[in-house]
């Protein structure tokens, strides 16, 4: 863990969708896709070069009463730290059996976790992945606005397997804060590539802040 007085580049909460629309195979693709994205050389290098390092935690979200800590805060400073953490992510179990799509509850849980983050960070980001629209839009908007008002950036990874234009929905209603963006994966099988793009942009800060990055965007060569 980071020292109490450490100044880091980033506190990052990865929020995994474990609602009823996400089966166990799709959860595995989120988990393994995130681990593989962390192992990507550009992502490893970005963390290694981040001033003070990066702290990451993972939550799993679904219904109002179904929020769980997937992995508690870990501070990453070197390539060895990142590769070891990727193995830990690969082994993370699914902690919730399913439920509704209460995105506002996932955001609130992630916000409380940011309050317990190690040390201090120049930026705090919530990175929410999902394949469906919120069951309560008004509460999601309220949760988003509360977090943004305290300086938290909310980004999203939209899995478009349900063909419901989730990318546009997340752009309009979920993301918020300076340079917030949505990355698109057509299906859970595309999760690794989308997460690589997303992590690199989040860790590198304003490096790719001029416009949204979608899956396959040539601005980032990650394969």
C-alpha cells in the first residue's frame, strides 16, 4: 500500500457489471480482459512512468443491496507490481450472483471506496463497465452529479451486445468530469481491447484528452 503522505498520479476504481444480464462466462471475460489489458506493454509502461504511481481497486455492482468489493486498493509503481496485480485480477472470483442494473448504487459504492484510497492522488477516476441501461435514470444522474461536484471523473466502457446504443446513453447520462469519455466494445469478447484503450488513456491523463476514443481508434496502437 502507499504511504499515508504519498502523492500519486491516480486513484482508479474499476466497476464491473455483475447484474443478471451478465452470465458467468461474460464476467470471466471482464476479469480476464482487464488482466490482459493490464499486461499490455503500453499500459505497464504508463503505470511505471506515472508520477508517484497508481492505486487501483475493483468493485462488483448490480442491485441496490448488491455491491461488493472485488479487490481492495493496491498501489502500483513498477512493471513487476503491475504484472503481479494482473495475476491477482485473473484469480478474482465473482462475488455477487446477479441482480438489477442499479448504476447509481455502483457509483455510490465506488465513491465511498475513493474516500478510503491510499495516500493522495492528483486525479480520482471511476471506470464503470456495463452492458445495459440503468433501472433508475434519475438516481444515476444524481449520483453522477454528486461525484463530479467533488472532482471525481466518471468514465465508462459500454458493451453493446444488446444493441441498445449504450455508448450514446453513457455519453449523455453517465460520464462526467474533465475529459470524461466512453469506450465501446461490441461484445464481451472485445473487452480486452476496449479496456487497454481505456486504461492507457486514464493513466496517461490528458495525453489523449482532445476527443472520445472508441474501440479500434487508431490514436492508440495497442495490439
